């Protein structure tokens, strides 16, 4: 039987009573005014064969997209076991990237082919495609527009009717451009982004493009790398509006972490 995501959240009080909370980067918060501290609520299994590109929670289900030539797919994931059920499998000529779900439609980017695919979220049948001028990396939405990254310092807002860019946002961290923006998640009015090849997730103000928070997950990345040397970078952010929990994982990681951001 599928383990309902909210059942995991509901079991957390007992878990925390028995085991206690694991503290995140509280000490750094006193040093860095933009540091976001966190608590690890639970460690969950993750498919170590998944080269994670996108992670999202929709209708209380966890969805994941992956990317590799010959093995790019979108699946529903049982967060309690890490077992996935593939729902979309891309043709071998495409390298899948980020994914998001809005208005009962799944939007799935590809890397360098500059084509995105649209699926009916109720039956996973392809219902359209769209093109873009950049590479495709991360994807999320703000309930109105799709928000796409391309591995640069720019974020692109796409109209969901014609899939054209209606706004380009340059992201800055202090006085510097912040490049290598990757997987995205929209949380409480802000855009959270993995920074490629780093243990950082940044919090971006969508009005100004300024980084207003930094989540340092070096502890998690170091733990994974030490235990599983073949794993690659941190990538994957999924927010559950009902519980406020945030799932994070990485490429070929055997674990997903459920966090509470402070």
C-alpha cells in the first residue's frame, strides 16, 4: 500500500519524541545574516538509480523527474520506501531536466534540445510541447507563470497559455551575479534554487532577483559523499504546503531528507 506523504508528517511527533531533532546549521546563522537554519525531521529512502533533476509535491504525492540519455523519466515516488512508479518515459534522444505541475498539467524540460513537453497530470498522456531559446534546467511555478532556470544567473517566467517568456529575472548575491541556478521550488512567495555543484540552496526575492537567504546543506552533502562516494551533487527541492516540510535529495542519492526550515 502506498505510504501517504501526510502520514509521514503525522508520524513525526512520535519520531521526534523518541529520537530528538537533529539540528542543522544554527551556528552559522549567527555569522551569516542570510543563513537559513533547519532541522532534519526525518531521513527517507531514495532510489540510488535516480539522476534527480526535479522534485515536487502535488496533491499529496511526491513526483520526481530524472535526466540521462536513454533514461529520462517522471515518476510518482513512495516517500516511505523510495520506490517509484514511472509515468512518463522520454525518448532516448532527450535528456530530461526539471519538472513542475500546474493546472492539472505536467511540464517537463529537456536539457539542450530546447523542447519542453506537456502531459495531462490525470492520465500522463502527452498533450503538447513548447520551445525555448536557452538550455532547460530547473522548473517551478508561482501559481501564475512557470519559472525556469538555464544554468545561468537568469530566471525566466513563462506564460502558461502561449509558453512565451514574459519576464527575465537576473539573480544577484550581494553585488555579484549568481550563476549555475538549477532545480527550483516556489515557497511562500520566494524562489528557492539549488546552485549547481554546491551544497547551497538560495532563497530569491522574485521582485528584485536578490538572494535574501542561504541554506547551507554541507553537512548532508558531506555525509552522503562519505557513505556513498559515487553520488553526485545536491539537486531536488519539494515543498509540502500542508505540513511546511521540505524534501531535499541529490543525484544518485540513496537518501532523501525531510527538513523544517526556520
